DNA sequence: CCCGATTCCTGTAGGC
DNA sequence: TGCCTACAGGAATCGG
C-alpha cells in the first residue's frame, strides 16, 4: 500500500517520461473515486505542457502553467507509464495521454485514491494546507515531536500516523520505525522523553530513506512507475510478522490493534 | 482541541 | 471446489 516511499518511488519512476511533454488527451473511465474526478479534464489539460511532477505527503502534484492536478493513490492505487495504445483493464480509471505516444495510467482497485484539480497554489489546497512537515526535511526532528506531543493522551503509534503531526508515515512504517527506536507502540505520546523522540525521529528518517532506496514496499498491489514491485518488504522487522521471531532477540513478534490498525512489535526490544 | 469510531471500496485469505 | 465472512487500510468526518 502506498505510503511515502511508494509515492516517492512512483514520482521518480514517472517524472522523466512525462515532464516537459504536452498532453494530447485525457480518458476518465471511472469518475467515482474517493471524491468525484472533476468533469472536463480533457478540455482542461489537452494542449498544455506538464511542467513538473512533485510530491507533498502522499500526494503527487502534476504541475501545469495554469494549475495542478493532485493525485492520491489511496491504499491500492498505482501509476504507470504505458504505451498509449495499451488496452485498459478493469481498474484502470484514468489515462493522461501525451503527444509522444506514452500515457500515464492510474489503476486503483479499491478506489480510495483521488484525482483533483486546482488552478491555485496546490500547497494551499484544503487537503494540503494543514499537513505536518515532511519527515525527511530538517523541520522534522526529535525536538519537534517532543514539543507537539506534550499533553497528548493517545498512543505514540497513532501520534506519528497523524498527518497533522508528520506526513507520510503509514501503518507499515510506523511499526517499523518504533521497532528501530525501541519504543513500545502503546506508550502515551505525551509521556515520552525528548531523548526517545530524538531516536524516533532518526528511526523514521532511516526507515523511509531505506525504503525509498529499495523502491518501496510491495505487499500486494504496489508497482512503481515502471510497473515493477518494491523490495523493502524483505527488510521488514515486525510488520506482518506476528508469531515469528524478532530478528534481534528471537522473541515472538506480537500483533495488537491500536486505533483500528494492526500494530506489530517486539515485546522485549520495545519498552 | 483531542480522541475514538465510522465510512468509503474490493481483493484476498480463511473457515466450513 | 465453492461459498461466505472477516479483514486489510488512508484519511476525512462526525460524535463525544
């Protein structure tokens, strides 16, 4: 499922093929995603040159001179560069065709993703404006987490998965980061020390950077812009490993639901 | 403000 | 083998 590393992998995979290219056509086969896909996309984009492919949180931003197309992959979405004549399959909801014969195709079986258009600064869009810092930026640090966590009564796992605190840390990487930092996911966010938050911020950066380097984590659906899966799943320490031995101490990994999300941790390494 | 529960959707795994 | 159910999950939204 696409978290930040998968979205960044997608961005890197598709950008070189379509940046600077002119849109020739847009085909929308399914308008009802997380929100309705705006009508009239073809008229809006055809003839315009794609200036940039960037990312904010788990959103991909296709920048044109007259606005930005905002894409989110939800939990089962993927974007691929294809030959513009490749027949569409069941869950191929959107094609953006370019004049050089390639197309950007959105596939999303569970349709939790979205396609939105804004003519204004995308960063000011209501979905992006209130988001927390990028985890790989300098603005994200142990000091920042410590300050934001004071008074919070929820668990640390839910805290770092809150997009208003920090973006891009989904269920997989939250469990993995807490393992690396040696913190039990059930701990109350407001009662964790500054020192431990330093370790946690470093762990989040390390896990995300390593996952990006591996092309993301493919559990089921995810493929990068080149249609290939990511390989970080082989390096997961706790996620999906309930009952299997901890790679550090051998204790059986536990699973517990926190905030309606499966959480995995080592009861010995994480206190 | 903060937090937990609910909601969207469909493929897959597990039980019988 | 096939049917049925539970579950997975990002993130907005609602209710307390």
